[in-house]
């Protein structure tokens, strides 16, 4: 009546609710980000909790075993931070202190050039020097903004306390929350969302643990190799590369760029060996270790990864880049499962309708 289509109205209403959900997530981005990090941390902790659960006596409550794992892990993180934090802070302080001098004197005489560019060295050096002087003028505002960012992060240390607390509650009540969510749905949609939740569980568990192993592998490999090669600020560069491994695609590239820039400006004499090691390690990491660890997790095309990283940077900065790949993979799972579910439901409905029509024709 009056051209009103109930099916189209339902689709419009669904699209409106989805848009409203994204709007709420955007305005509550800090809270959502804390919850997401808590979910990731819970996936890191769950294998250890499951291991303790196997040997837990029956008279000991499950909450006690979960609390034991969290206390041990948080304590180990605090011990490791106190042991290596001093060296990390010392190298970072020395690099920041020596950076202006390295920028002014390190490049002109030590800039590695191919033989065919040697006749143009003076022009190239003048160009690099002018760029360095321009960059030096921007160094102070950049340092000031970085300092303000550190102060802002320090003022939000409460979030660092909330993340393990939320992770503890997620592990403790995760199954109950899942059952409560599925109980809100009707029987037909419960099947769909049960499959989606199972796929998301596999996705996040594989993705988070793979990122952890890749980060630790990079930290250990870079730390050992940089120490043997006597790269300046070896520990600082290795830790930075390990942390940047958590940012897909862009993080490793930034880590390589930072390492090479610091090595060149510091006058490191074995730059070729450093480049060879980084190239071989990235080949092993990207084509052997990474596909093996994520074989059952994230399967997203490079095009979507790049687009997602650009969009994540525009929407959420570093956090958006970090979350871009799992968000794209999640949308891929939801859309894929929904398409299969509704197409099969449509085919079953058509088959039932044809069967009913055929039976009516036979009766006639």
C-alpha cells in the first residue's frame, strides 16, 4: 500500500542500526579500545589458564587458578621491565641527546652511495644537509608534542590497570556471556551467530598469539644479531622492532627504516651486512614464519590490508592501524557466514515452495 515495502524497510532499519553502532563506537573510542586490548590480553592469557586448569585440584576454585596465572604473568612483566628498563632508558636518552650532532655531522661523510653516483656526491650531500637543517627546525615542536603525548599517556595509567582486570573477568565469565548473548536470539539466528562466534574465537586466538610470537622472534633475532654486529643502540632498536611488529604491514617497515637511519647517522661501518641480515630475516618472517602462524587465522588480501591501514590511520591513528586487520577479517567472517546462511535459507524456502506447488498440482 502506497508503495511501502516491508522488506526494504527492514534493510534500511538494519543499515541505520549498524551506522548508529559505528557512530557510538567512534565517540566512545577510548572505552572500546580498552575493551579490545583486554580481549587481546585475555587470548594471550587463556592458554596458560587452560594449562593450570588441567592440574588444578577439584577443591580449588577456578577463580583461584585464573588469579594465580594473572599474578605470575603481571609479576614477570614487572620484573622484566625493571631489569631491562634501565638499559632501554639509557640508550634512548643517549640517542636523543646525540641526535642533533649526528644529524649535522654523520650524513655528509658517511652517506653510502653507489659508484655511479660518486661524481654527484657534493650535490647530494648539499641536498641532504638542507633537508637535515629543515628537519632540525621541526625537531623541537615534534619533541614537544611527543612529550605531551607521554604526559597524556601517564595521566591515563588507570587504563593499564583496567586491561588485566577486564581480561580476568572475560576469562572468568566468557562462556556465560556467550551463552547469554546467544539466548537473546531466536533459534534460527542462534545457529548463524554461534558459527560466527566460533570463527571469531579462532581468528582472534590465532591472530593475537601469532603477533606475540612474531614480536618475540623479532626482538630475540634483532637483539642477538645487532649485538653481534655491534650496531649502535642495539637493544633500543631491537625492542622498538619487536613492539612495532604488533602493527601489521606498516610496523616492520617503520622498524627497518628506523634501524637503517640510526645506523647511517651513527656512522656504522658494516651497513651492508646489516642490510643483508634484515633482508634475510624479513624473507623468513614474511614468507615462512608468518604464514605458518596465521595459517588458520587472518586471510585478508594485501589490497584490503593497505586500504584498512590507511582508513585506520585516519580514524584512530596508531590504534586504528593496529586494529585494521582484525576488524577487516571480522567483517569478512560476518559477511561470509551471513551470505551462506541466508542463501541456504532462501534455497530451502524455494525448494519447499516448489514441493508445495507440486503437491497442489498433483491433487488438482
